[in-house]
């Protein structure tokens, strides 16, 4: 019986690690590890053998981890055609540069920005389990209070646009950080441009992903 369980366990892990994208493999491995620990605890408390319990738990954990990893992989691949995308812990990050979205000192979306957000919205609508936080950032030019207000207005402009264009997601919020979270020093115009941005931090309701995408 143990040999059968071990073979099943290995098959699931191999399957999870060959699904699309690095994030999927990481998610599957993490899920398996967590599941194994949970399974061992459960069987210990019920008088069973911890080895078999760990394997049962790992099977469930690997499947769940692979599913959420694949969910992020597919979404990131689609969004990468529209904006800069990178994988972060527990999700993905989408960066929209402010020089594309807004004119200097303004929170009014440009025509090209609206097209970019429309294209992005088409992708995000496919993933209603998302939890999205829209974050506004500025460079260090101007006062801290001005930059804070501007970052909030720009984040809200993106928030309002995607909602008005039918985005249906599990949770959507916005926040402004002013110039407090630069990604480059503010010593050159090129670096300042990098700091003027709107980011979407995308995670997901894992229970809904597991329910809806089996």
C-alpha cells in the first residue's frame, strides 16, 4: 500500500512541476510541503501512520499549489503583452508608466492610457477571483503633500476607469504612496521617470480559484 501511495505522490509532483511556468512549479512544491505537514499531523492525531498521512496531505497540497501557480502564469503571460509584469510572492505585479498614462502633474488619463487600460481590462475580466490593489507612485519633484495627493488621484483614475468598463473582480482597492517607494534614485530624469508609475498588485482568493478552475 505504501508503495502505491508513494508512486501516486511522485506522479502528482511531476505533473505539477511540468505545468506551464516557473510560478506553477513553485506553487505546487509549496503546496505539497504544506499538505504533507498537515497530513502528518492529522494522521498522528487520529492514530494513523504519519508517512501515509503526509503523502495524502501532499497530494492535495500539490494539486492546489499547482492550480494557483498556473492561474498566475496564464494571467501574467496575457498581461505581459500590454504592460511590464513580474512575479512576486503570492501573485504578480503589473507596472504602468505614468508618462503613458498621464501628462506631467495631471491625474487625467490620456487617450493612449485609456486604450491600454481597456486592453488590460479584457484580460482581468477573465480572472474574477483576483484581489487587486492599484498603487500610485510619483518621483520626488514637488512637496511630499502634493506628491501624495497626486499619487492617490492617479491610482483612483485607474480604479474608476476599470470599474466603469465592467471589471468584475473579487476585490479592488486603490492607494497612493507619493514618492515614498522609489524603484530608482531620483538623481536623473530617467530615474525619475521610472518612479512615476501605477502598479497593480494582483493576488487571488485561492478558495475560489480551487472551486472554479478544477
